[in-house]
C-alpha cells in the first residue's frame, strides 16, 4: 500500500541551535507518533543547513529534502545549487515550483518542469507544487491553472512522471491560516490524479500532497480524503509536537 508522505518545508527559518532542537524533538517522538504504522517523513531545509541536518537525521527515519535546485547542471550561475550538490548530502526530495518561488523569483511553468527533470536525473524526487491564487479561484480558474502547471512538468518529463510527488498548495492558503476544506482539496486532487492517469499507467502510485495551513487540528480530516496522500507542511513543521500530530494522522 502507498504510504503517506509528510514533508516539512522549513522555508527560510532555522539556526544551528534551533535545527538541532527541532530534529531531535521529531526524532524522539517519531516511533510513538507512528505507533507501529507506516508513513514517510521528510524535512526540506535551507541549503545552508543540509550538511547539519544530514548528520542530525542519520540513523532516524527522517528523510532529507531541499527547497529548490538549479535548472542548470553546473557552471557560472552564482548563488545556484545543482542537483549534483544535493546528491552529495544524500538529499531524497527537492521542492520545485513552490508558490513563493513562482511569485518572488518569477519561476515559470517551464522552468519548474526543467528543475523537476534535473532532480529526477539525479535520483532526487521532486515535490512539484501547483496551486491557484485567490483571484484565480474566484474567477473559476482553479482547475485550468493547476492543470497548466502540471502539464508543463508532464510534457518535459514524459514517462518519468510517475516518479514525482505533486503538492497541491492553494496560494491563498499558504501561511494565511486559511485552509481548503477537505472537499475543496479532494476535488482538485482528483483533477490532478486524472491528469496523471492520462499520462502514465502508474498514476496511482504518485503521492499527491496537500499544503496550505495544514496543522495538528485539521490534518486528520484532510488526510482521510481518497486522493490526499500526505502533506507539505510549513508553519506547523517548525513545532515538533504539531508536526508529530500530523505524522500520526498520516500513519496507517
Ligand atoms: C508551504 O509553505 O508549503 C506551506 C504549506 O506553508 P503553511 O503550512 O505555513 O501554510
């Protein structure tokens, strides 16, 4: 059975001391949260802390993720971090196309698709974020927007598409405390699943995560939806007790 994935996105938060306390808190509570059941757990950390968190998570079931990677392989791209560099730290996941990167760094659907391709060719699973803004939802464009964003990734990655993770993150729900209702989220997840089914016979094994103010109080209901295969968690991933409660809700 497909396990659920709970991935923390620390964004630009943390310090050597805070990271140590956070990872230790999660690691110490993980067995109790899983209670003999299964769920995948990852933390997507700022690049500066990959080495530290690689060491902190060693020997635990917590997998390491990055928050972005370069669309280039190597060379004169100051400030960029390549897939090969992430490989050096045994990174298992890389978020691509987070709405904060689409918005503040003008990342296009095509650039996000190439980043996913770079990750896949390095053996790193891209967590491809898609999601509509509030204006797009109000204009009835939700389905068209997420399908356009995912279509670019499918087009560039062909049969490898079954190796990605998708995260549906309505932009209006990220960091705002507003959450899509389980029904709203499920409706979009079903659209994404159908789009994947048209592209690959292995669509059922693709984990489609929900992200957007998922927290200890609302996780169980969201995660009980048939096409919600986990969560991409921002704010609540910085609090061990909350993150562990979400993991417990995902475990089965
Ligand atoms: C995110 O940044 O991916 C996210 C879902 O943030 P939050 O949970 O804080 O809304």
